[in-house]
């Protein structure tokens, strides 16, 4: 139920135009990476290398319904 609420909140925040939301997560932070995948973020397979904390995965949340996500 909590994941559905998160997805609904993301969609409400993104609006109805199917905007995308991007974030970065440190490559060493496996727990956060798995959490973002679980709530619907996609790994773009690109890395951000400009931060002081080391390489980071660039992840994208594409606005869609919970049914489309299988939740």
C-alpha cells in the first residue's frame, strides 16, 4: 500500500503531462538504489561523475499509473 501511495504522489506532483523526474544515487548506496527501483525509477545506465561523493547512478521516474507499474 505504501508503494502505491508514493507512486500516486509522484504522479500528482509530476502532473498529467507525463513529465519525467530524474535523480542521482551514489553507486555505493545499494539500499537506496533498490528502493528507487522498487518504486518505479529506471536506471538510465549513465553515471554522474561530477560529485565529491563518487560516481552516481542517474535514475528516471516516468509518470504512469500504478496499474502500468504492476502495483
